[in-house]
């Protein structure tokens, strides 16, 4: 403390003397006596004389040129002192900025200027028209239309954006804020249509009424987990007259099997999906419903085989393939595993025995069917897909609908609308959805475990599909998609947010090794008989050791973005975001009023065996 005090005191004294002498010299110049700067050898006497006669500073000078009038002298001294203070303040700011830049360079994390250049508001506006030609006519482009706001930069509090061609992977343990700090904003700030998944009602009530002000909102809740009054009905059989559609949906249903069954994933690679596709195809051709579909899996019925044999629109060869599997399953010496296929398919479709799920998958006669193409093209509609996402849940049906939405979005992205073709910038960019479709897959591993997620992450950006995936841990990624595809999912996601609370040492160490090394000053003291010697050396370690990644505080995340150096960003919750807080609270209030008016009952607490959600 003493070592700091005396230099500061000396600097203050010198600056005071300098201000007094310079102010006096300027007052003499302005007063007409001349530049009253004293000779160096006279300086001590003049300072002493001024202190002795403060009311008449000029008397301290023995000869002309002397300072001007007393009032003018003190005014000039004050102005010089203000100038010194301003110069000192500027120097302090500059010195802190230099130190901050040096510290940033040594930290191993991305510098703030680099983050702004890649993810700032100006950066996102540059490529906006290329990705969204419809914005070309706007004189001032809204940043939330140009990109996707997802975080703010530490220190500067500047908002950060990813582009419409970026995908996002969020790894967040339970109760670490992925819903309130990411998913809510992802839905509320979306530029186009949104398809969002959830296991709970909170995400719906926080966003649904505000999204309803933009366009149509739909809730597909086959388990009846939410009190929303007007729920969508959709049958996985609808459209399966086309065998390609049936096969696509069969793959989606089989990929949503409970995670403890995924180790035998290769077993489902062919036969199980083929059988399910045949059953869906037969049910659609005969205009049957989910009751018959489920019954066929439990009884190994030959009815679908007969339908495929007799209906002229049936896909060629499917009946013969199904017949062979049924024969094997019915044999007392089944060595092909066909019986196990039927057992597992029956398990996947067991939720259809629930009256709630059965009702959700049985559209009423004359009831308007879900038009997926119209939903995607609208650029403003929202669909929520809700499931518990565990064994005996309706996750296979929910995943089937999500896979269909993704498929139709990929197809429609390559067929531009008349409005897109009329745009002046149509010929300059790639074919893509404009505005983009945003997919928010909360609890993706449990609710919507899309089979080829890694490939979709790589391909979706070029089609105008924003794919945002939320998982609880890397272990969950590996268990659901397998080790190899889990690595691909990680690699293909453009932006990766890692929230605190992860506890697997190997995963944390892998992330730590991805970071640059930072220089750390290490002081050592050596003592001898005559004197002690202090030396400072540098050692290097990862920018964030394992424990610092695990201990990231609430509201912060480690960001990996493309080839940019990693950095830590702030994730403000919706309640901390001025342009969201009022809207989200209004949505919650209006939703609860609507539920109460319709006679619904809000969920009070989660099931005993269910992990609590987060806000």
C-alpha cells in the first residue's frame, strides 16, 4: 500500500505545480504582460511566494512578464487542471484497454473484437439479403430478422447472433436454464414458422399466445400432458398410401425406441422398419386407423398381407416381404428374429392403447387435416410437439411428425414460391426457405431422436432450416445416436453452447483440450546467504481447465462457433431481456386465463419419476 501511495502523492504534487505555472503563464499572455513562464531556477521561490500570497499570485514574480489579474489566473489554472484531469482519464482508459487486450490475448479465449466481427449486429446484417432475399426492400433490416439472437457478450453486453444458415447444439444438464435462457427466446424471436418440442407445459405457456398474434398455433399433445384446450389430431397413417412416406415414417417411429434399447440399433436397420412401413402402407390403402395398426403388431395378423396383395396401388413386393416375416414369426422354430421384431413394434405402438393417444391420432370425420406444407410456407405459424419422452410414451408418434415436417421442409426449400421468384435477388442466392423454418428440439434425445440428425445438421443451413438441438449431456448423445454419430452431431453443429454442471471428466477434458493455451505468470523466490532473488516465468495451461468449465455460473456458457476461438458468453433469461420480459409474461398470463376459462387444469408439479424442467 505504501509503495503505491507515495508515487501517487508525488504525481499529484507535480500535476498541481504544472497546472499553476501553465495557468499563470497563459493568464499573463491573455492579460497583455506576456508569457509568464518562470525560469527553472526561480521556480521554488515563485511557488513559495504564491503559497504565501495566494490573493496576489503575480507578486511572486520578481520581474515581467507576470501573470494577469488574480481572477483570470485562477480561471486559467482551473482550466488547465481540468485538461490534466481529462488527459489522465483518457490515459487511464487507454491503459486499461491495452491491458484488457493483452489479457484477452493471453486468456486463450476469443477476443471481444473478433466475437463482434463474427457474431455482432453488423456482421449478421452483411449476409442478411443473401440468406433472405425478401429483406432486400427493407431500408433498415431488423437484426432479429437478419439472424438469430442467442446470447450477449460479456463486458460489452452487445447482443450476439448466429445466421439463418447456422445450426445450434445446446448441452445443458437439468435445471441449468436451457428453457428460460435459450428455448423461449428461440421461439419468440424466430423470423418464420416454428416447430418446437417439449416435455412440459412451461415452454408453451411462455410463448404460445405471443406466437398466436403472428399466425396459427397448433399443439400436438398425444399424451395429454398439457391443459391447452384445442389440440391437434394427426395420424401417422395419413399419406402412407405412398410407400416412400410409409417407409420414412416407419424409420422415424423405430428410431424413437426407448434409449435402453438403442444398443441393438443395427437390428432395426432393415427388417423392423420394413415391417412397420408395410403395416402403415396397408392401413392407409384400406383407410384403417391406429387401432388396427396396433392390433396387427400384437397379433401378427395376416390382414395387412392380404391388403397389400389385393390393392392395386400397393407397392410392388412389399406383400411378399411381409409374408415371409410373418411366416417366420409364426413358426415354432423362428431363427430369424421375426418374432422379436413384432414384439418390439408392439412395444413402440403400445401408447396407442391409451385413450388420449388414440384420440390424438384419430382425426374426426370432416376435421381439417394438418397441412404441413401450408404450415412451413406460412412463415408465421407455430406447432408444439409434446411428449414425456420415455418408455411407453408417445415419442415414436411425435418423432414421426417431426421427421415429416423436416422432410417436407427440405423438399419445399428447393421449390421456390412465386414471391421468391419475383424478388430482384432471387438469382443471386441458393434455393432456401424464406423466411426460414426454425426447429427447436428441446429434450431431443427423448422426444424427437431423428435418425439422421448429424446429416440434417450439416444440410439444413443451406435449405433455410434452423435446427436447434437441446440435450442434457454428451452421454445422452452417445446413448441415443451411438458414439460415431454423436461425434458427427458435435462436429456438424455450427454453434455449440456448453452450460455449467456437466460432470463427466472425459467430456470436460475433451472440451478443455479444444481451447487455446493461456500464459500464466509464475513467481519463484530463491534465497541465499547474501540475498534473495525473485524471478518470474511463464507456464501455459488450457484457457479453461476442467473444473472451470464444470463451474460455469448460471447464465453463462462456453461457446464454440465454427472455426472461431472459443469464448464465454452470457445467456440472459427472458426475464432479464427487456424486449422479451413483458411479452413472455403476457403470454403466460393470457394462457392461464384461457385454460381456466376452458375448464382446463394447470399442471402443479411434475410426475414423481420425472426430472423437473427448467425455466
